[in-house]
C-alpha cells in the first residue's frame, strides 16, 4: 500500500531533506560545509562565473556566508586536507571521498570503452597507445593541464576539444587520472590518483556494480527525500538498467517507501529516514545547478515552477535573462533574478527580477536582504536592482 501525501507535505519533505528550513550558523566552519555536502552528496561543477562558479552556491544557499577557501581546500588542497574528488556524477561534480568506491564501476566501464562520447571510446581501443603515452608523461613529469601538451588546449570553444584533450578526458572518465587542482581560468590540472587522493580511500574495497548502484540510489533518495524513479536515477546519472534493480532492492528492504503525491501521475518513493513534514521558513537564492531545481520536471512538479537556463539562448529570445537564479522563500519559489557580479564596479547587479504568480507582498524586501547577504559574501560593496517585472 502506498502512503498518500499532499503536495504541501511532499514539498516540505524535499526542502528539509535538502537542508533548508534551518537557521544559518553564525560562523560556518569546515564541519558545517562537510555536513552540507554529505547531505547533498555532491556539488555540480560549472565554469560560468557570472555571479560565482556554481559549485560554491549550494553551500551558501544552506549555510549563508561561509569562507569559500574551505571548499577550495577540501576540493583541491594538499592530500592531507583533501575531502572531495572530481568525477562525472551528476555532470562534472565535486563528491565526498567515500563515494569513490561507488563510482569505480563507472570508471571500469569507461576504461573498457562502454560509456562516454564516441570520440572518447576510441581511446579504449585503437588510440589506447596514445592515451598511455600521455599517462606516462604525467607519471614522469607531474601534474599537467591540457594546454601543457602540444596542441592540447581546446580549439575555440567548450566542445571543440583537441585529440589530446579527448585522450585526457578518457583517462579521467576511466579513473586513471584525476584533478589535482584548478588553475588560471579554472583549467583542470591532471595527475595520478595516488598522488592526489588519500591512500586510505584508494585502498577501500571496490563493491560490485550492483551493490554500488544500490548505494547510490540510497544516497539519491536521502538527498531528495521524496522522488520518482526518474528523479532517483538522475541524481547520479544512472541509466534504467543501472538503477531500476537498485530501486527495487531498496524498496524490498524498506529503505524506500512507496508513496503517492497529490497531483503527480508518477509513482514516488520516500526515504525511510526522512523527517516528518513540518513548516519550512527561510530564504535562499539558488544556483541554476542546485540539486533542488536541477531536474527541471521535478521542480515543476514540486513548486509549479518552470525553469530553463537561458545562457545558450540568443539574447532577443530570452524570457527571464542570461544567468537567472530562482529565489526560494519559505516553501515556494517566488521569483527569478537575472544576476551578475560586476567585480570592477564592486556591485551585485540584479538586472531583472521577475515575480512568480502569488508571490507574497514582502518578496522584494526579503529578496533584497538575500542579495545584500550575497554581495557581502562575494566581497562586493553594493546591490543594484534594475527592472522588477510582475508575474508573466
């Protein structure tokens, strides 16, 4: 028998599972950051730096003004301080070290040429000697960027990779190299895992693929609180044949509880350890790649909020702006803010604020407080608000 939940209760469960509705610590520490990351399971990486790079924002949304060097040290600091590693999870991601064994099955599949772009798969077969030569050079010479190799940098755009860059990405997918640090304009610096990651992590036993997938589904369910099967798969980008058996197994042992949510056509699952639904209070600006909203259909089901990032849309065809952050107020997404950090002028510029239907009367007032909090966190001197648009 499935439990029947109101949409309001489902929304509250999701928000609490994601770490909202609690008071920000007065001075966030490395322990607070670690707890937030353990709750979410990953921070998605994105290089766009219009406001700040997206992987910094989920912790700010949940903790307030934390020191970004805490994240940098955990992600790219000395091996003794390393708490995170980079890999493909929900796109490129920063992940807690304890997830490394749970993703080795994906590394093994990439090494065999079973996953990845076709241009990468070739390095598992006919171009393997070339990839091995690159690996040997990193082993001999130490950490290197793609640009350190002859013709190794991207040609003219994000997706126009050179032959060497493809080889490096295949080595990265297959776990043969990892990110030592980031340099300059956020370029990845590659090195051998044994020189970057703690030995204790690399020595952890490797579970079989099915066991790892069951563990990833449990992590997804815990982070989401309530989710459809598609939502659970999406969190760590599992395919149906990788996830469906894991969902069934977690349901059989009671980790996942079947539920029906008012207004949802799909069956849903609730993690057995979720907190009972309770009112959620608080406000937060969300990155476009925040796990609360990155699965756009789930954001629409939970909040009635249709959200698309418009960076790649021609300017004259954009609806809400270039880099738009949803604004969460209590239990609703009530506005969208086209935001830019003008570092030269030292201003956080809200080009355009678009209110959602039913936005409360105090939305702009509370949004302004969050914008001022963000400006201070980004070491900017002021907030400038441009156009405020009523609900479309």
